[in-house]
C-alpha cells in the first residue's frame, strides 16, 4: 500500500469540533454536600448530648458501662457511660448520660436505684432483668432545683414520690418481724407499707416510717393507735388462753394494724409525719385508751406466788387495772416481811362503776371516792383466777365486816388497804396445821428425850475421863515451858556479852546461880500448889459423881418424871389419832367445813 | 543524536478514543468532539484538577466523621459495643488479634490517609506546574490506584457482619453512621483519583511544536 510508505500531509488532519458554553463546575456540589452532611452530623451529636449525671452506689452489681439503661416508668431516658470506683473506695460512681428530652426529670429529690431481680419475704420483683440485664430505675422528684449528682438507693423505694397518701412516724420498742414493705392494715385491709426503719440514736427504740395510701390516710387521727399485728399472739394468764391474729398475711410476714378509737370529740386527722407509738399488741394499745392512770400500792402479808405482773385488778368481774410491780418489803422495826404490789388503776372505769350505782352526774374526785369506798369496807385481796395454773389476781370488793382501815395518802404511791385471805386460804392453812401436828409428836419428842439422856451420859463419861490426864499433862507442859524458857535465858546472855568477855562470864555465872535459885524456888513453891489443885479437882469429881447418882435415880424407869412424860406422850398420840380422823373426814367431805358434819342416816 | 520528545499535545494533536481518528486540537483543555464519530475528544481530561480537588475536599470533610463516629454497633446478650475504626483496631489489638488489627489498621487508616495525602501532593504539584520528580510522582499515582480499593475492606466486613449477624436479642451487628462516612471517603478518593489526569504531571515538560 502506498499510504504506508509515505507520511501523510499533517496539514490535512481534521480539526476537532470545539464545543462552547459547556461549563461543568457542578462537581463542586459534592464537597458542599459533604460539608453539609459533616456539619449536620456534628450539630446532631452536639444537640443529642443530654446532661451527664453521676450516681453513687455502694456496689456496681449489675451496672455495666454502655449497656445499663436508665429507665423512668420503664421508658429509657439514658444510658450508663462509665462505672468507676470512688477515690476513697467506699462506693461506685456511675456516670450516665440522660437524653435531652428527659433532663427535666433530674431534680434535687430524684431517686435512682438498681432494678435487679429481688426475692424478699413478701415480694418477688424485677424478674425481667434476669433476661434483659439490670437497669437503673428513676423516680422523678418534685423539687424545682435541678441537680446532676445523686446518691443511689440500695433498694427500690417502696412508695413513689407522687403516690397519694401520707407518711407517718412510729416509735416502737422492738421491730419484731417487721421489715421494709411490711403491710399496714386498717380493719384488715392493707392500706400502706413500712417505708424504712432505723434504730434510735440512743439505741433504746426503733423509729419506723410508714406510708398510708390515700384515701385511707384520712383514718389516721391524732389519737390513732398503732400496734404490731405480727404473727400469732398467744397468751395464757389469769384470764385463760387467748389467741389473737390479724390476717394470714400478717401471721406469715408481720405487719402493723391501726385503729382510731371512737370518740365524740372527733379528733382531727393527723398531719403528715405525725409521730405515734407502736404498741406490742392490740391489748396494750387499747389499755392506753385510759388516759388517766393512777398508781396504788397494796401490801399483802401472804404469799403472792402466782401473781404476775400484768395480772388484772378485778372489780366484781370487770377489769379496772393491772399489776405493774411486785416488791418485797422488809420492815426493820416490826421485823415483818410483806409484799407490796403496785397496781395501776384506771379510775375512769371506776367512775363508770360508781356512777351507775350512785346515779351521780358528776364524777367524784378519786381521793374522795376512794375514801368513802374504803370506809364502807372497800378492800383488795388476792384470789385464785385459775385452779389449773394457780394464777392469782387482785380483786377489789366491799367487805362490810372488815377491820376499819383507810387509804394512806401519805405514801407515794398511796397505799390501798388489803384484806387477807378468803375461805380458800383458810382451808389451806388449816390443812397445813393438821399436817404439822401429824408430823410433830411421837418421833420428835421421844427422840428428843432419848437424845437428852444420851448426851448427859456422854457428858459424864467425858468428865470422868477428863481430869487426871489433862491436869498432869498440864503440869508437865508447864515444867517443859519452864525448861524452854530457861534454855532461852541461857541462850540470850551468850550473844549479848560477846563484846565484853569478862563481864559476860561474871554475869553468866551470876545468872546461872540465879537460875539455880529460881529452879529451887520453883521446886519448892509451885509443886505443892499443883498437888493441892489436883486434890481440888478430885473433890469436884466426887461432887459430880454424887450429882450423877441423883440424876440416875430421877431418870430411872419408875421415876415419877418419866411416868409423867409417858402419859403426856400417850395423850399426844391420842390427839394425833383424832386429828387424823378429822383430816380423813375433811378429805372425804370438804364441804363439811362450811355445812357442818352430816347427820347419820 | 538526542531523542526528540514529542507529545501529541505538544504537536497540537489528539486522538478520538473511539474511532482513533487523529485530530488537531489547539485548545487542549476545551471540550470538543470527533468530526467522524462525534465522540467527545480531549487531549487532557477536562476540568481534571478542579473535579479532582472538589472530590478530594469532600473526602477530607467526610474523613472526620468517618473516624469519630462509630462504624459498627455490636450488641450481644452480654455486651454492647460501639466501635469507631480506631477503637476497633485497639480492641482487636488488646484481645490478641494482632494480625487482624494490623490489616485493619493498614487498610482502614493508613491507606485512606495515604490516598488523601498523595492526591493532595499530586494536585498541588500539578497546579504549580512543578517539574519536580515527574517519574516518582507517576509511580505514586500508580501505587495509589493499585492500593486504593483495599480500603473498602472495612466496609465489606461491616456489611457482611450486619447482614449475617442478626439474631435478635442474642447478637446484633449494625453499621454505624461512621461506616457510611467512611465508605463515602473511599468512594470519593477513588473518584478523585479517577478524575486525575497523570499526563498533567508531564505537561510542564512539554515543548510546543507547530506542524
């Protein structure tokens, strides 16, 4: 081909057809769009960021950064961002981010707690968290003051902040089986719960916070009585056996019950956080209905065995008081032991008793009333309330034939006159006397007589044995003592005169001579004296022997004294026999003490 | 005898990409079309520098959220994680997957950054008509083209996981906003590199001839 051999004419190369007006800078839209996207992301992330709060918990159990949610009424309002340990290692700091929309929930009194599966005595909660993991629950506060640092609760609050109702404070001596969330009953309806409890600062009681839901809170009046309704109250006292319960729930879990006493004055509903006393049981609470309590002391001479503190004071079957204290009194002047029993009387009940009798409109002064009553023979005495248990109670009654007595107002508490024993006490004392007489005569008296003789005999024998040996022994001992004394004297000068030999020798000689003389003296004067002393003793012995001879005569079987004694014993035996017969008869016919002996048919 | 360095542009010529007709084109950067097949012709890619820099700037802008926003949200029964690229790499490193950590680090952090910086360097040098080391710059361009696609690795991983791991409540993987930004960065840098005309590197050395 010729074309390949020759280079073409370059001038014949066609021109490219130029296009005009095609300005293509649309590409710059891309960075603008990118900038807009970037900016919007930045703005979004800035706007989305809600407040960051810190919550302190005792432990971080179940809380995980980036996973644990914060929920209010089961709606997520935030998320835990970090869990750290406080510098002092005492607690855990949970940092959480709250959604912007929910920031208004974070008020000063907003409460946080960890919701996890909990099984307590009266509820099982948070089972859902077993699968989904724990979350932090929120109870939004009502305060206007916002806050970003909170102290987490260790257990869920029992009552939400905006729950209608009122809290009250109860003081109790013991918490019993109560716990947080223990129910509160009003006429056996559950109307509230125990919110919290704490030991009083002085350690002498427990303060409980309870919450009564609306509308039941209106039944809590200023004079409302609260008491433990826990479990079964089983009492055995002078009144017999008594079992009290509130409801099955409270038997198992414990609880509190309350009741407002009926009163014509219409007590005002109690304000929130009013303080009440929590009584141990319903009876104790109801006793406190008696506003006026007067204390008296009763002095009994007899045994108060079977009388318990809390035993009722009874006026013809109506309880008008109770025993509060039993003391032992020792009177130093009369050397008498008496039992002083302190009782509390509820005079209002007495008034009622008295008014119904005397139809008086106006109640009398208790002092005046008691004075008049005591003058009429109003006395306290112990009575057996229960033959099975032997419980005693204090009974008040009128004994017109009683010894005149009066109230002793000078004492504090004033002394109320008592009267000893009724027929029952008399019967028991009689029985005791009979028993004693039964035991007394034969054995003791005969034994005693025999023992007396024996003792006399042994005494004589001892006297016979005594003199010779002991006295001679004494003399020997005296001589020995002399000898030892001499030996001591011998020893003494040697030591003392060690310094001056000559003098000492002389002194020694003279002393020896003196001692010789002394010994002679002793031989001469003391020995005859002892002889005479022994002779004196011999005389005395002879005298004694004579006396004994007389004694033997007197005690011989046919001696008149012995015969008299025998007769006396015989008489006593007969008396005992007849008493035994009486005892047997009384055992068979105890009523005869009252009715007299039954006539033979 | 010294070799004559002739370029088509230097002779005022260009060829049609479709029918191969050699055309005379004075204004090398202006759009024109072939008289025979009416295909667009240009001796250099039109608006190469401006297109390239626009896309590059966009890539730069999106590079920030791509690294700051989480790229993957992994939630399982026991844990919940939101990972940015860097935190993911660190997590892999800490848990002992050093090899994977290195691969992800290279593919997702080194490569995009390298591409951005390389493109910037090329654009600036071209704009200034620099005659500085044209050979090395051309090699850089080739390397950039070769390596650029590997930065999509991260996106592939996230996409695969998000598609596969969807066991409700037991384990879920979701792509985060960062993944979109990161994908955009990779695409934009690729487009930017595509728009770059490597012939521009050599243009400052061109001698003009008149045929």
